[in-house]
C-alpha cells in the first residue's frame, strides 16, 4: 500500500514541477495537493471499511503521528506540526484553483513545490503505515 500511494505522490509532484515550468500554476497546485493527499493516505493506510478519507480531515491524523508512533498521547500536540499550516493552505489553494477558478500566483506554487517533498520524505523515513509498524514490535 505505502509503495503504491507514494509512487503516485511522487508522480504527482513531478507533474506539478512540469506544470509549474509551463506556467500552469492552477494545475500545478492541484497536482501538489494530490501529491500530499496520497502521501498522507500512504502513511495512514486505508480508512475503516465503508469510509473514505475526507480531504481536509486527513491532515489531523497525519499530523498527530500515531501512524509511526502509536504510543504518542492522543490529546497532545502532533509530532508533525511543522506541516499542519502548509497542508491546510495547500488544500485551500486547491479549492480556489479548481472550484473558484482563482488564479494562483507563481510564488505560491513555488513555495508549495518546495514544501510537498518534505511529507513524502517523512513518510518514507518513518517506514510505513501504522498497521505495519505496530505489528513489527
């Protein structure tokens, strides 16, 4: 699961870089958002049967970090707080680009391009999803 979703995350990041280089900023922001979404899904695994990961709601469990440290207290600050604001901003930019058709500027996309690779690296360095890591002891 993790390899499958991370593969798509990396592909979407590459797509965003291509789109950015062709000044297609709205399309680039959309691909960047989906790169981050697939990254978070890879970390968290599939949602409970019959459920789906809601786009904005996936950020909180990802940031909390239980997927790589199941003993982290539920009511404490997330282990990946450094990503919270940027991921929420990226979601907002994606909504503006895709639904409101607001022009996203070059600087915003450049900043998000620089950011999105970090969650991907984090998921890869933490070694997988909660269910896999919690069964390995």
